[in-house]
């Protein structure tokens, strides 16, 4: 038995909310400001769900941007630090083993 068998999310199948989620996501990702009140004015009966949706999508977008920034930073040898705080680009390679000299 999975969670879907025991719990039903009441608005999960709502095509209006699916469309709103898509529109809001596109606006957030493009950097446009998103005001929940704008959408609540259009769909007042869904006010609580819209507030939660806007907040959740905003948080998810911020998380995605943060992860992308972290990945970019970790792949940049100048920006990625080790535990000592020394940038990779300025670290010296270890000395050769005695058998390699």
C-alpha cells in the first residue's frame, strides 16, 4: 500500500491549479515578481491553496538556483575551497614521492 492509497490530496487533480502552477513557475523562473493576491483576485475560492502554491514554488525555485550556484562554484577550480579555505588554483601539488625523483 502506498501513500496515494490512503491519502488523497483534494486539489491534486484540479486543472485550474495545474495551470496556475505552470504559469507561476514560469514567472518565477524568468525573474518576474509573483504576487499571490493577483491570482487570488482571479480565483478567490482557492486563496489558501494559491498562497501555499506561490510560497512553495518560490522556495523550490530559490533552492534550484542555490544548487545550480553551488554546482558551478564547486566545478570552478578558483572558487572551490578545501577545508583549509585555500582556493584550489593556489594550492601547490604535493611533492613527488622519493621513488619518483
